[in-house]
C-alpha cells in the first residue's frame, strides 16, 4: 500500500483522551526542540576566547544567520534587534525538517501545518509590529495606498494590495514550507516501500527493480537534506525581507 495523507495524522501514543495527548509528530517536535536547546547550551555554557570544537560549531551557525541574513538585509542595528527571532526560525525549521530523514522518526516536524502556520503567524505579527513602530502614521497607508498612483486606480490597487500583502503573503509563507516537507516525505516513503516490495515480494527477476528504487531512495534522501536546509534558509530570509520592507525609509 502506497503512502497516503494519513501518514501525517498518526495515532495517539501518549496521554490518550486528555488535553495533552501526543502523537508521533508532536513527540518528534518536542524531542527536536529539546535537542536544539541542549546542543546550544552545551556549545555556549563555557565560552572561551579560544573556542572549543562545540563552541566553534555553534558560533559558525549563529554567525551564518547574523551576518548572512540578519545584518545583510536589515543592517547591524535592526539585524541584531531581530536576530533572536531569525535564529530561532532557522534552527528550529532546519532541525524539524531534518527529522524526515532520521531513522525511527522518518517524518518532518514541519510536515503538519501547525508549526509552519505558527511560525508564519509570528513572522506576520512581527512584520506589522515593526512597520507600525517605525512608521506609525504611514505604514498601513502606504501599504494600502502606494504613493504615486492616481487616486482613481486605488479602486483596483488597494484590494490587490490587501489580498497580496495581508492575506497571500502569510498563506504562501506557510504553504511553501509545509508542501515541500509533505511531498518529500511521501516520495521517500514511496521509494522505500517499493524497494521493500521488489526485494521481498516481487517474483523472479522483478526483484532487480529493487536495486533501482533503493538507489533512487538514497539519492532522494540526499536531495531531501538539501531541501530541508534550503527551506529553513528561505523561510528565514523571507521573514527578514518582509521586515526590511516594513522598516524601509520610503514608508
């Protein structure tokens, strides 16, 4: 039997019938969060001028977000201001994406809409907050009524701006991450189920097809690792871009 959407709604494994019931996906999210906190704590608990190997790895990751995303798009002042948010987004998404290729987990914590929707909502609220705080009198006005447009055209332009900026933007921010993880999981399951079928159930020479599906599964696992990293980067950098647009002086 091939993979179905039911893969993303596994049965309850703990605390069934209570408000705290947990399924496999929720357990993966909790475990992943604890692992991230533990790794960063271990890497930063004894900071020294000459860093240890663990401290060096943590610093490389933090500097990547700080220099490559936050300060590059927002400048040093605003980059440092929003660095905790952007850093949390990047490493949380990266870790939860990678669980889709971890044995015994085998599903991304971001492949069910709860986490992508929550992170997109936080990014959305932060973007509006940043814009209103920086440009309290002009942010919403300029977003809905772009300057330089003939007033007659606002009948067309303003509804488009409402739809594209305040509705489509958070929806696409959510779905871009979610759908990539869903598709990746389904393809990996399909390849490895096919491998199992050909090796253990297919008759005669049809078993040789299992070599091909196994090879495709391995290659696609490597590709999924790349996609997991890229999606964490894309989500984080888009958040930074939205913040940059909100803080731009033209508002």
